[in-house]
C-alpha cells in the first residue's frame, strides 16, 4: 500500500504542507483558498446527492414559467462549457491568471476545483423544480434503488482516488504552495478501476444520474444531458493524454475499453 503511487504522491504533498517554509502571506493565501475550495466542494457534493435523490423536485430556484426551463437549461450548460474550456491551453493560461500575483499557476488546480464546485452548487441549489413527479420508489424498490444510488457514489469516490485524489479534490495546488514545492501531477492512471475501463469517473457519475429513487422531467433532462457529456467529453481528455504520454497511452487504450468492461471469455485461447 505504502509504495502505491496513488498514496505516495498524496503523502508527499501532505508532508510538505505540514512543514511549510516561512512566508506568512503565502501560507495564508494557500490556507484560505484551500479551505474555501474544500468547503464549497463539500457543499456542492451534498447538494448533488440530496437534489438528485429527490429527482430535482426540491431546490431553491424560483424562476417563473415559462422561463424556468430556459434557466434550468442554462444551469445545465454552464458546467460542461466552463469545465471543458479551462482544460484547453488557452483556458489553462486564463486559469493561472485568475489569482493575482506570482502564485496563480501553482494554485491553478485548486482554482479549477473551486470554480467547478461553485458551478455544481449553483446548478443543484438554483434549479427551479417543475413540480411534476412521474415515479417515486417505495418499499423494496426504494431500498434497492437507494443501494444502487449509494453504490454509484462509492464507485465515483473510488474512481476519483484512482485518478489522483489530490487533483480531483483541488488539494494539489494549495498544498504545493503551502509547502513551496512545484505541483506534481499524478502519472497516467492505470490502476484500480482504470484497469477495467479508461473513463471510470465519467461512467460512475453517469450511474449516479440514473439510480435515483424519484423520477421527474427535471431529472430526465439532467440525466440525458450529462450522460451525453460523460460519453463525449472524455474524447478531448484522451487527445491530451495521447499528446502527453504517446505510446504509453496508445498501448493502454488498445488493451482497455472506453466505458464498458470487457466480458471475460471462457475460450482458453
């Protein structure tokens, strides 16, 4: 376990942040941005879990009809658009300039996580429910669906750990600044769920969309929209991986399915 790169990289980061070199301003900036990011991240995840559990039938949005659907569609669109923009070369340069001063590039991953968390929090907290409920699980069906919903979130958590918990949570940037070290991104993920498929994070998130115990037109719109995003957006990510890792990624892609695990064959050959 201790020689697992998913663990060693995280421990290295924690050790550096736990013994920061002198620099009160740098440390304060790292702590404020880091704590803010993790707080908003936690609120966003909680809002997602609760809002989708009720099929988006409960939220704080109060946009009157007929404008509510337009507002909800805008809320859906804003996350993938900005999320994908900041992953481009131009977007990365913009991200590095969002924090004024010399530390913007170091804090880029934390800033990215903070923006994404704010976007998700806005989506699920400001959604205007239609008031229509098509189906609500009850009895044994409720227990089974809730188990599937919980399992989907656990799979998403495991996939995020396999991809690099420090990057997915936004800790890489602020902890690197705290320890005054250069951010070191995890290597190309091939362990854990990445042994089975190339995009476990996107697949796990798609699973959370379809395992809810309450179905409404709101939830269906969200599920269709973001499932399409989960299937298409990783293509751009794989282009970046191909450019960065070359033959290593080509070999990994050749032996590992995109989104659905291969069914084991009984053929001894």
